[in-house]
C-alpha cells in the first residue's frame, strides 16, 4: 500500500525486484519528454502473446479445449465424425496424434468445429462455452484465469500512452470474443491465426461465413509478418513466453531505432500454476528463446519469484 502522499503502486502483484524495476524504468524513460529515450505516443506499440503469456496454456490451450468440447457437444448430430481418425484421437486425448505432421489433425478438428458457420454463430458458441466451461485444474471459468500481474501491466502501459495488441497463434475470431472484456484490448487490436471469410446476403441480412481457406497461422516467424500486415508499425515492447514468440521478440528488439523491451514469462510455479520450459506438455516450449535472452537483453520474469499473485480473486 502506498504511503500518504505517494502514488499508488501500478503493479501491486509484482514483487519488488529486478523485473519490476526494469519494466517501470523502461516505461519512465520512453514516456519522459526530457529523456533521450523518449518515444512519441503514436510509436508506443506493445505486443502480447496470449496463451502462456496472459493466461495459462495447460493442459491444452484454451481454444483447443473449446474445440474439444464442441466436438463432444456436436458429435450426436454428426454421426459421420465417429469414423474420423482425428476425431477418434481427440476423443481419446491423443494430443500427439493431433499435432503430428505440422498440426494436421488439430487443424482438422478446428475446421470441423469452427468453420462453415457465420462469424456471429461462432461468437455465440464461444460465449456460451465461456459461460459454462471450467478449467479442469483451477475449477474456474477460463476467462477468469488471466494473470493478474499481466492485467496490471496492460493497464499500466495504456495509462502511459501505449497501444496494446494481442499477437497470438490462437484464432483471431476466438480471442476477439473476450479480448476487450478480459484484457481491455479491443477486437481491432487482435492479430491471430485466421482464414478467409465469405460474404453472403441472406434473407435475414448480410453475413460472413467462416472457412479454412487461405489459412494463416500466426506463430513463430509469421508473427512479425502479421505485425507488419495488420499493425503497420514496429513494436517497441514485446511480451511472450515461448520459442513461438522468439521471432516477435527479435523483431521488436534487434536493431530497433527506438528503445525497446523484450520480456519472457517463465513458468516456474508448480504450486500456483505450472512449471515447464523445454518439457512443455502441449504448447509453450521454451528453449532457444531462453538461451538467447541474456545476449539479447530480454527480461526473464520468474513467475514463482516475481509475482506475489498469479490470478485475480475469483468473481
């Protein structure tokens, strides 16, 4: 708690230490007009990965949990799915079979459960799932599992003139359902995996129908490409948690003409969340980015030691 006359702590869930000091020091430098590191507000672009950076990604990423639940829900009405080998793998919990051959099975499940419908229908299904589904470990709704320290960081950056974007391998349409309500990030500032939508004028009015054509997977080297295509400015701050974010971290921090910040959330807390890096069970493998962090000057946030709280109090 702040002493009388002192400004309240903008990052109360961050323990005092090098990580918190580095973040607040950076923000102070780039927002002080008298600082040689000052960056004008329009150029204060901060990009955040989602799964594993802003909320958990175990035992599976939340969008995959949604797709698997949708598969179960719709299976009685889609009897032909029962003979599908990827559906059988999904129902058996065989994640390895789904991610083999460049995630072929996983993409197939996402196609079955997330295409051939209008964007409004898809949004309604995600909303209904978020209203009823609970995480198997934490027994809380998935959208109540955002990391409290990262919510504080998002708000802190915006209070200092930063524009915050989600740049994630997750589906853009999936994240746009909750991004503004949970993170304060409006849907137009969400960059994610996406595919072509088709316009139709129906008796009920105009609709957009989701397909899996021209699929763009916003992961690894595709993240900088997506930033260029959808944002149009080079970020000065980047927040990730895995090797899938390494290219985005590199693009943000290497030879950037503006002062930059790269931060990696390291999952080290098996009691309050999970502990993993190279032995990630589903996604979020962290090896090469962790090795490169010291020479690149990327900040490593140790979840166990740097965060006094992981999740906000249940609603």
